[in-house]
C-alpha cells in the first residue's frame, strides 16, 4: 500500500516537472519524447502516467496551457493577435483563431473586446440572471447533485457538463450556486458527460472572471461519468471543491459569460 502511494507521489512530481517546463517554452514544439525525458519516465509509460494524474493526454493538456496563456496575453498586453498566436506556439493565425474559438467559446478578438465592456454591475446582473434561470431548470432536471466546499465562499459556484475532462468550449448544461449546496441541471441531450465545477471568489477586478487566478480558485469534479439516458442521469452526483493544483487542466471556458446560453 505504501509502495503504491509512493509511486503515485513520484509520478505526480514527474508530471509537475513536465508542466512547469512546458510553461516556460510554450512557443516551442514540445514532443512526447521531450516530456518523458523531463519526467525521467520511459516514453512508453509516460503518456499513461500523465493521463492518470491529469485526466488528459499530454498533448491536450499542453494545448490547453497554450490557449490559457493566450487569454492572459490578450487581456494584459496590447500585442497583436498574430504575435500572440506565435508566442504561444502556433505557426498559423487561422489555426490559432479556430482553436481558441472552439475551446474558449468566442474568438480572440471578441474575448479582448468583452474585457473592455464588463463592469462589476454587469457581473452582478449576469449572476442574478443565471440564478433565476437555474431555478427554472429544476422543472426539467436531467442531472442533480450536491456541491460541498472546505470553506464558505463569497463568489459564485459554476457547475457545468462538458464532453471531456476539461472545462472548455460551451457546456451542454450548467447551473449557478451562490453557496455550496444542491444543484440541478437540465434538460440536456442523452450523452456521456464530465461534471466539473469552479468556485470563484467575489472579485473587485472583473477581469478575474475572464482569467481566474488559480491561486484563489476552487475546483471539483463529479464522482464518476455522467450518463444521460432518456433525459435522466445515472446520479445524483457529489462534487467536493478543493484548491486548484498544477496538474489540474486550465479553466479555458469564459465563466460566467458563456453559461447563460446553456441555461436558456
């Protein structure tokens, strides 16, 4: 038992080394062989180890890191979108724009423009609107469960259904909570989903909703895959929030702004 725990801990440290190294060289191509050398794990085993620790294959995780860095550069610099695309490792602006739009939910130009328009009042209004729509979802619930947290939070808790183990693109359905407790999502199409949640602190700087600080973010996942059949899920599902770690996939989806579409 102790040996297995030691192996998992060693694997986690190896994956953390890879993530830290990759973050410093996002503008460069990073091969599986490069990452396995940093991890001191054979290339044959590295892909499986990385997937076990993070929930994603290495290439998908690194791509998510590139787009997360692109979000930061779009909000915090005045560099052109072309320059940013090259800086995060893309050699084609069209490919970068397409991937960014697919994963974040809106294009890089629209993302930057959104940051110029939001205010604390608009965020409060959106959150109130989401809470009202979440209440209506209880009339046709597909997925339900409970969110618990190690500490009471002052900000919103977003719960979303995603096709993969990463909060990206537009969720199939979602809910907003003002505090830990029960949630209901629905209706959503019959499909297999991953249930992911993020709790944001109440922020004075509204840009933090577009680019959450991982140091202040609580995240969690449902206890198993969500299988919706004939409009009902194999639940209920519990989500335990915890501080975000280096091995958690970046939060690519733009919360709270995209969640509104899933609650209409």
